[in-house]
């Protein structure tokens, strides 16, 4: 996708001049960031996942932070059930045994 060049003084662009979500993003990120987003993704539908981090990253964090006793704390910290935390730990142990 080709970018769009805005041929105007960017310092004169105000957030309220921007359409819909661009206005929201400008208020959060600034005009320069919104212009980059617009240039890269204009015309596309974008859905933002609820979870910021991948399950693989979270699983790695859980394995790294597990001390043998803190399943409940990890479940609370990462927003998953204790059962899911135990499954992640078991999968990690099983994988290590098979390697």
C-alpha cells in the first residue's frame, strides 16, 4: 500500500480535525503517530485483540516466574485460572523431558 503525503503545515492540524478513531488515536499518541498509522493502514479494517501479549510469551513468563509454590499468584497476575497455569507448567516439563 502506498503512503499518503499531507501537503500542509502539520503543526496546524488539531486532533478535533481528524475523523473517528483517528481523533481518538491522536489524543492518545499525537498527530505524527496518527499520520504514520493512516499512511500504513488507511482503508483497512483493524481489530485489536483483547490480550496484548501472545500466549507463548505469557507461558514463558509463567515458567520463568514459577518458584514451585506460586501458582495462585501467577494466575492472579496474568488473569488465568490456576488450572491453566498448571497446564502451562506441565507442558513445559513434558517438553523438557522430551528434549
